[in-house]
C-alpha cells in the first residue's frame, strides 16, 4: 500500500500540520511527522480540506455525451477538488428506473476520478404525472437517496406529498427545483428593472418562493426531508429561515454563480449568462451570501450544467440555460465568502463537504481530516490569483461565465481514498 506525507498543510485553514496517508486512510495528523518510503507533498502553507461533495451535478450521460460524459465530468470534478458528486436525473433516457441509475453508478466506478451517486427522478420521465420507481432505485446497487426532477418542478402538490411520504421509509430526500411553470412561461431572465429595459420576458421571484413555501409546509405535514435546489432570491431565504425556526426538515443550496453574478450582466446579451434560475439582483446576491454564512442556506452546490458550443453560441432566446461550475466553484466561494470575511475555511469545509455529504448520505465523504478517516482530500493554493481559461478545463463543455475573469485560489491536489487524482494541478 502506498504512503503519502502531506507536509505543512493548513488543515481547514488552521496552523500548518503534517498529514500521513497510508493506503486509503489518514493514519496520522500532527507536527514533524515522517514515514519511510512515503511520497512527500510539500504543502507550503496551502489549505487542506476534506474532499468536496457536490449535491447537484449534470453529467449528461446517457444521451447527451456531446455535452459531458461521466468520465469527463468526474475529471472536471477532481480538478475542482471534488471526490463525490451527485448526478442529476435529466438524462436521455431519464434516470427514473433502477437500470439507468445503476448504469450511471457503474460508469462512475469505472472513471476512478471521483465517486458518483446518481439522483433518481421523482416522476416518470420528469413529466410530473406519476411517481417513478423510488424504492427500486434506492434498493438498487446505486443505493439512491436523493430524488429530483431538476430542470423541471414537481408542480403538482399531491405528487410532491406522495414523494415526500415515500422517501421517509428509507430516510431519503426530495430535492425540489422550485419553479412555478405557469409564472415562468416565456421567461428569459429575472423579472425587474433590467428585464423591463431589455424587453426580455421576466422570471419573477415569486415563481420560486411560492413553490418553496408550499413544499416546506408539505414537508412539515408529513415530517419528511425536502431540499431546495439552487435557491436564488432574498424572499426564498426568508421562507427557509422561517421554516427552520419551526423545526421543519428543510435544507437548501446556493450555486457559486448566484453568489457572485447579477442580472446586470444580461445587458451584454451574452447567452453564457442565461441560467435557470436566472441571475438575480445585487440585493439578492448579498442576501444569499449572508444566508450561507449564518447557515440558513446549508450548502454550496455547483449545478454544473455543460452545453456544447452550438447550444450557447446563438441568439439569447434560442440558447440553452446553464453554466459549467465544477472547476471554478471553490475559487468563487473564496472570492465571495472567504475573502469578504463571511466564512473561514472550516466554514467552507462545512458548506462544501461535511453538510452536502450528510444531506445525501454519502458514506465515507465529508469526514474530518483526522486519523482513521478515509483519505478523501483536496489541497488548495489560496494565495494564487489568475484569469479563468476554459481552454484548460477537463469538462467537455466550455460554457463558463468567468472566462478571462481573475479569481483567487487554485486546487493543486485531490486524493480519492488515498489515490491522487490531481497532482500539481494536473490530472493523473
């Protein structure tokens, strides 16, 4: 079994320590460690975090391998410091049966760059009419615990209630894409001053907030777990805060792009900024940051949504919605949350590893950096600052809103159960 000695790393941003990995496990953490025959990584004060966990990734396989595959998506994940990702169900065919989720899970095992936990669809074909095989997907080799029709909203209250009741049997969670479809017909961007000036169809905040309000009440009624995907408005924050004060079992995520970008960018008509939910106002962005800092929003999730060039290099109205995010997520969080003083690195570890692993029941991930724990780790050069160059992405797609933008921080190493998947910024 191979040994690796990480020397002088700031574990969760604390004082420099040495970390010894033997095989798949962390065996020692302390000062002045040595190990005969170990490969030595000189951390030089870089920050060592538990491997990141993304509860919201689109890997596109099966069916849209022109956008991404499980292999390219997990390579992108490793480049961004992730050791576990949850793959959304809106594939072709939809991941609404045990057979499809097992296929995705096995592709993840074969890739070797990070663990892949498939998310099962809530309804057959994401059509919102009939519950999918939730129990069969959970009992499958993939062991599905999270269910979502992401890309579409489970808009029928009866179907949502039944799903929440069903997953209670095995401590599952329904992850809701909160978008009232009738309120967003023809919507192209956030409804507000900018949409009025540009003449683009507006996407009102209430389309998100009304669904969240309904679903936290349903979760309370049946005493089940509901997770809110890509929360994006100040009003949504207040609803989740109220629900948590009542003891309702709700968790919520925010994307890196909603922590940084605003609807003012849409003035460029560049489709790279077209996303679902849409970029909101500066007021919303600041509310989201504060909510992530105080724990109202539980986690950061990328909503990594790769698209081929032709689906984005077109007029705004025809462009697909979504942005890639796995390889830039940690840098955006450093810029918006750490460098602003809203979170320390222990807080980042909580929001990007410990808590998403707990919500998704990702066994072996989101564990402390201490002796006896699985060696799922990422090393970050927090002093680095440089422009984003999508030409160097591991993802098959390049639809990043940060091209040419200077961002802080760079993941230099990632280990999955003691095996290096990224070394000095290069995939192994």
